[in-house]
């Protein structure tokens, strides 16, 4: 059970994850380490977890993100009742789900007026990895980025974590990885987009098997 129950409360936006699938949900009830949340969307096709399945619950409590493990207590078509069985642990950047690819992005040095076009390799709540034709950034540079996520645009400021020069002989563009800290509404925007991306990928995979 979490040491600090204030970290997980009713109406907290959470990201449950089991069997490699993560989605966005919300705490409907929470008392004495027992959490009630809506059942996952049917389109995710998540089988009811067994006693052996681990259910991870992650949530943001700025400036940190936390995760706990939970076990299934009871379920219906509309609700899951879970028991939290671990203390909350901070989630590092490496554990954020990454997805997407092919989206349009624009990058510029902080204070610069000129944007440079890029293509997203993947995106998460903590970082953006892009391909860019010509490398004009170095590690540690403060940068602004704009990324088209579906019908919306994510605008962030961050820092260049690493770069990789282009390999024109093999037709490979340069690569830039940018890290950032998102406001909660921005983090929700990214999570919603990645959930939609996951669903689209699953539909494409199912269609390819038919």
C-alpha cells in the first residue's frame, strides 16, 4: 500500500498497463489501498488479468511520476477493482512508453526564428526522437519543438540529449533526441495520441493477418 495515500486519490488520471498494453483511465474510488477504475476499452482487447499477471498503475504528481503494482480483486464489464500491493516508486524517463513515427515536426534553437523541418522517429512524455536532413544542433542546446499529433500540435521547450550525424552514403538522415518536462495537460495529450496510435497499429496488424 502506498506510504503517502495523497499521491493516489479519487479522480487521479492514471495509466494502467498489463500484458504490454497501456491506456489512460481514472481513479473512481480509492480507500485502504483498494482502487476502482473503469474497465479498459473493448477495442484494446485486453483479456481479464489472471492472478499471475502484473498490473502496473502509473500517474503524475508533478514534478514526478510514480508507479505501483496492483492485483485484480474483482471485475465486471464496466469496472475493475484492484488492490495496490507495492509502495509507489518514481518512474524514470526510460520507462515512459514510446510510440508513433512519421509525424511532422519542427525544431529550432531557443531564441531563433527559423524552424527546421524534421520527421518523428518516436515520441513519449519525456522525449522526442527525430530525423533531420542537416544537423544544426549539438548536445545540451536549448531548443523549441512543435510536433503534429493527430489533429493537434504539441509545442514544447527542451534540451538536446544526443545527436547522430547523417550517413548519406547509406541514405540515413541525422538524428536528434530532445528531452523535456511536460505540463499535465500536455502529458495527457501525448498519452491520448499514443493510445490512438496503439489501437491503429493493432488494427493494421489484424488486417494484415486476414
